[in-house]
């Protein structure tokens, strides 16, 4: 038998299943191993949280055989915090054999490279079969097993001194919001765009509400441009979350109609898989329709904009009626 220190480096999650009518949850990660459990902080109202935290099971809590094949699995769960007076429930998770943790001998200043692990439906201790229909998001995480010379040995550095956050660079998020089609219900919907920035906080952008030409097929025709810091390493690239909300009960309540998470790895100009925006003339077309809606030179004074008829939407690669792009040209100009 031997004493060990197990460090679990929790970075971020993506595409977690929503648990409330807002289309989000309040997630935290709990790790159980060899009768011990530790957990991260709680992130509020997000399906794509960022933690950048290290959890540790150490000291006389972790004495086990030196051969990992004779040790239990690491149990990882994402939980939803439902508040003080409600029971928290596991959302998803996975089990990992201890032999897959990186075993460190000597220096512990380094942090193992994280990887994305698929999470599946589960209970507190039991995992559902790893089938596509049971998949419920992904978790970016790494595991580090450090043998100790004595049970009382203190592993350095302290976990508070470990730096998990990647390096960031300034870019510009450019979204052209066209509209929605064939909503179930739909009276006066709007779209909301969420993305996590370098400070780990959620940044949100909302379109205006629209019921033109109809609530079920509303045109937004908006252009959103904003600066944001994004990771240099595409492994840490957050997703762009898009949600459509609508009024119900005569506007007394806002209800989530639908949502989608859009990967941005191929939208980063510094990515080796970068793909430029498919609809190169999207902004010009957008401006033309706005001019027509305003009765300008583009047409018959309202026949085509938010006040006009329904337009067939262009075939966009992202799979929803908006085009997103990230640019660095203006960021470079600002640095000059």
C-alpha cells in the first residue's frame, strides 16, 4: 500500500443539457474516488461553464495499491445546483480507470494536457450505456496521480498557485442575425447569443423582438459586432450558444423556444482549420433589406424588411439563421 495525491484539473464544459425553462443550468463538477469526494465552485445560468480549477484528494485520505489495475475508477459527475431548499441532481458524467491518469514522479509544476471527455446520462454512482442518445455534453479535464514518499509529504506547488487559464488574444465577433423559421408557437420572439470570455464570465447579446412578417417566421435583420478575447489554443475555444425566446400568456412570461450550440474552432483566423464566412455578401444583403424596409433605394418601401414578406434564408453552414465570424483585422488596427 502507498500514499498518493490525486489532482483533477477541471477546465470547462460544453453542450451540457439544460435543466430549467431559461435553457440553462447552474453546474458544478463533483469527483469521487476511493471513498473521497471533492467539487468545484458553482457556475450560474450556463450550459458551457468555465472553471479553471484544480481539485485535490491528498494525505491519509488516499492510501491504495501501487498497481492502478487494483484501484477503483474515478467517478466524475456534473451536477445542477437547484438552491438551498431543493435537491441537487446529477446531469451527466463518466467513469475513468485510474491507469489513464498521468502519473507524475518528482516535479509536479507541470499540469497534464487536458482532453475532452464525453459525458453520458447517469445517477450519482451509476453510468448509463455509452450510446449516442445518452450523450449529454463534454468536459475538458485532466487527471494527475502523484506518488508520495511519506503519508505526510506536502505536494508542491499548492493548487492555488497552478495556472490553468490559456493565453488569449483579441478578436471581433461578427454576427448577422437573419431570422427564424417555422417556430412552434411564436408571437414576438427574439434571439440571444451567449459566449464565455477570457474572464470566465458569460457575455450576452440580444436581438430585437420581431413579429414581421409573422411570429412563427420572424425577420430580425440585425448585425452584431463586438470585441472579445478568445484562446490562442483552439482546444479551449468556447461555443457560441444561441437561444430563441418568446412571450407567452400575453407577455407575462418569457419561454425558451429552442437553442443550439455553435462550435467556433473553425471560425478563429489563427486556427489551422479556419473557414471564412460562407456568405461573403451577407452584410451587404442585410443592409439592402434594411434600406428597403425603410423605404430607401433598395425597393418598394417595406416590401422586404422586417415589415415585409418572408424571405427564404440563405443556406448557411452554421445550421441556423445567423452567420457568425471572428476577425482580427480591426484588432490589429487598434494596436497600431
